[in-house]
């Protein structure tokens, strides 16, 4: 159950990015990536395995890049 629950935010982000408009897509990408990054950081508390910490660090960096990219989006000129 835990692994399946962890994949739901990512799957929903993909579906919503295909369906939602620019404003909702932007907001949801920022919010979900920050919440997911906080969950990954919370999962690292008390962890001693270095490969898990490094993998989590990489994941958090990518999530921050997603949030920054969504924040910097501009509306497309038509």
C-alpha cells in the first residue's frame, strides 16, 4: 500500500498537466512538488544508509527544479 500511495501524486500530476489549463497546472506543479519534497525529506529522518540519502537528495533537487520551472512559466503567446 505504501509504494502505491507514493506513486499517486506523480500520476495525478501527469494526468492534471494534460487536462488542466495553464494556471491550474502551474499552481498544482508548485504545490505537489513542494509537498512531495517535504515527504521525501521526512522519510530521511533517522536514515543511515548513504545510498538512500543520496537518492533522496537527488529526488529533492529534481522536485525543487520542477517547482522553480513551474514558477518561472510564462503564458504562451498565441
